[in-house]
C-alpha cells in the first residue's frame, strides 16, 4: 500500500507528496477554470449561484475544465449547464491567476448562437439567469473578484476585434484579495 510523505524530491526544489515505497511524486498543480462573458448587445448574461461557494451571488457561466475538453468546449459546456445557453465564442477575453486557491481562469467573450435572439434558462447550478445592462449589474452581489475583472474586460473590449487578453489588475496580480461581503452582511450595513 502506498504511503506518502511531504519532502523535497531529489533534483527538485519544492516540497511534494512522495510515495515512500516507490518514489512516485504526486504533483499538485493548479486547476483550470473556463467560462465566458456572454453579451447580447449592451447586456451581459449572469447566473445567480445555486451552489456553494458563494450561494446566491451572481457570476458568469464558468467552471472547471474537464479532461478531454478544449478550453472552448469547456466554456460552451459551462454556458449550457449553468444557463442553458448555446454560445458562439469570439476569443479569449482574459486569463486570470488566482494563486491563493490554485486556479488559472481562461474567460472568453461569447454571444448567443443562432438567429432567434438570446435563449437561456436557469440550469441545475443556477437559481436564476438574467441579462443585465451595465448599470444594472448587481455589483455588491458578485460572487468572485475575477467576475469583476472579466466584466470590466468585456466592457473595455467592446464589440470589436479582441486584442491582448486582460489579466489580473495591478493591485491583485496574484489573485489574493477576496471580495468584501455585500452591504447587508457588513457591520452596520455600510460600505467600507
């Protein structure tokens, strides 16, 4: 039976989980998250989460990439699972590093596929799904900092040709800062 111990393997410079019987190194690497900011004119599709973490908060359709999927296939699958939306992907909108939880997030700019206009509904992981105009986005109820970053990248990119993908903001290059709780959950219900 395998028995793992944390140590620095020969020729390495980081502590790893190593099998004390055979020397197998169990590498722990970041997870890849894929998602999309789905636009419909000047509105964006958002999902209210029906699962933890951040149950009840708003996000874009996104989740972990599965084995055997391309980045684009994963983003399209997440849009279908969370928002029952078929999408056409325009390109990479942003790549975000969330080092504190070991994630790399690849977020695409997308639009609804088909010519019948936006078609969507809440999937199993969403309480509700809505299109929001920029000024109506529930900013105090956003689930994760990277959702803020992706939404701002979407607005900055506009509908033209995508340039260089956005990245973490200069004040949070490692993705270490968490969002403050919404006003109702802050002491005194005030914005800090």
